């Protein structure tokens, strides 16, 4: 179990790191640097760690339930060929003969060297003894289903496309097995959920692994079942890092009825915003672009209503917008509500393609750019081919920062690796090495700030987190030779390389 700062404890001195940090019995920083030893006092516990101490790094956008449930299915991440991906699914099915469904995630046909075409239901029908099979693409915006899975949803020849969703069909009108956006969400809801005990165990394992990556806080975009699991762990004093939960827009009416507002909870587990999808993704070719391509998941009239309701109810919004068309619609909906209430901090999630005319609007409206730098590496090839001419303002961290916009960085895990160090590399030196619009890169200091103070600000926690100074909660990430050596949460060692 993870101890909490309300537990009785002695002051602590984290020695050996730069700067040294003294922590009071309340879990807050007493002093840093040369004054730390005196501030800690003679009766302090002294823990010697190595590396440069930074304000605790956070992740402003990931999916804890997806991470946890991925651990219960076939891992297709990194499969270099179609054959390898299918072999992993087949092997997983053989090892779990009692599982009612076979699920998997992480496949990316753009990375396959043998055949980059989309999967089909016929390829999945011969697996798992006829059990339903559902394989979610890396980006989470599309999936392939076997015939048994299609029947279980159900999706048939007669099933119309859902608003904001697509069912791929062959020349005869039969579903191919591929579903996208809202049709993908519908299919995923048909999979029987894991039991509470299995989900809690998998979730705790995920959270512990995130501390190994140097993370002290994460912002989760998940369903209510995941929040219930987080509450159970919190009540059992088992959260190893801080979690901010953003509820899906489908739960907005329930939140309004209960009077839920941003900031409900404590500094370990709190509710913040409402997540709504405006479009799809680049990888699934469903991002809404100004040229008219892509999928409109939430029409503008509905979006305006959602944003106004959230502002009236003192709930922030996290608007998924990847294409430049979706980003513009998000800004248009938010502009009339600038400064709606004291903690109004609307966020555009991803903002992967932004028209140059819209870049200054983030700062002028007060919209946070919640972005995931590693997406640029993963999506570069697709973006250059599918949207030539648009990449001059894609993943425009540097341009957004220069315009005055606030940046909050994350990973979108499991879509990308949750390591903030990989994200910092993507946001800084990678662009120069890749010769891909290096003028849009950030300095290392700016990237670190987006992963620390930016993440704290994006959840209204900047008064307590995101800086190394007296009075702040003691969340630290220690880094040496571009590797995490220790993660400190609330003045306790959540993970250290010395203990592995």
C-alpha cells in the first residue's frame, strides 16, 4: 500500500540529488538546495538518491482502463507484419481456451511490411474456435471484428451507419469486419467487462508501471467503471500516484443532476472535465479536415450545447480535436465563453493539425493545448502522404508556445508509450534530426514545463504541484543520463532504480 501524507511521519531529506529537497511531516517541500538540510532538522529521515530533481512529471491525457484491459488481451503492439499480428492473436486464443471473447489491441497496419491493408473478418473467423474476436487498432478509433463478434454486437448487412460512425462494407454491401469511430465504440461495449477484482489488479499494476516511467500524476479519459475502480483503490490507500478523471460526455446529464463540478475530490483522486469527441484520428483516416475529409463525430450544434452546459455547471471540457477542421470548430464553440467562471480552463485534446490562422486563438480565448508529442513521430509518414501541405502547422508546439498558448503534454497511452522522457525527446531534438519542420520544436525547459506545471494547471492544481519550491506538495521526478532514477509522490518514494 502507498502511505499518504496524513500518516504520522518524520521530516525527510532527499540527499544526493540536485537540488537536495527537504520535506516536512505534512508532505510539502520545506526547502530546496543549500537550505534543505537545515530545514529538514536533525531527526529527519535521510534518503540518498541520484539525479537531477524536477517537479513531478505528469501525463495530461491517457486511458487507464484501456491500459488495464489491454493487459487482459493480446498485445499486438510492434507487430511488424500482418502475419505476426494474426499469429499473436491465434497464440493468445490457444492459451485462454475458457475466455468467452478474444480481444487484442495495438495493431497498426501502416507499420506492416507484408500487407498494409485493413484486417477483415474472414482472417479472424478461423481463430479461437469460433469465439468472438475483436482487435482494436493502435489509435483506438477503429477495430476489426470476426463474424461471431459482428453477430454479437449486432452489426449486419442491414445495420445503418451510426451518426459519427462507419461500418466498412464490401462491394456486395456486407460488413468487412472493420468499424470506425462510434461503430467501434458500439462494438467495444459488446465485450463482457472484466470483474472488479481483475480490473483493480490490472489497474494497480498499470499505475505502478507509470511511476517507473517517472509519472507522479495522470489525467485519465475513461468510463465510469474505471472511476469506480480508482475509488476502490483510493479507499484501500493503494493509489501510487495522483489521478484526475475526466468523464465521458455521455455522463454529462448525470453529473449535472448531481451537481458535480470540476475539482470534486482530493489531491489524490479528483474529477475535472467532460471529454467529447469532435472527430477521429489521422491513422484511421477519420480526422476532420478543413478540406471536408474525415468524420464529424459531434455536430457543431450539439458541441455548442455541450460546452454551454459545462460552463454553466462549472465543469471543464476536454475536446478531442485532431484535424484542423475539428480544431476550428472547438475554438468557435469556446470563444463566446472565455472566462466563463473562475476555474474555466477548456482544453483541446491532441490539436495535431491546426490551421495557422487558429494558432493565436488558443491564447486569446484561454484554451489549453493538451498535446502528445510522440504522436508526431508515429504519424509523420501518414500525415505527409494523406495531408500534404498541412504538416507545416502540424504538432505545432513551438508556434503555439510563441503565440502565448498554455501547453499540457501527455502520451495518449496506450496509443503511445507513456514515458514523458520519450515525449520530451519528440518535442525537442527529434524534429531537427528528422528534418521535419524543426521551427516547431520546443526547448527542453519548455517541454519539461509542459509535462509538469502545464499538467498541473490543466487540472487546477498549480498552487500545489508543478514547481520545486517551499510549500508545494513534494512530487519529484529524478533524472540522470536521460533515464528516470526515482519517482517521489507526496514525499514518499513511489519507485526507485535502487530498489529494482
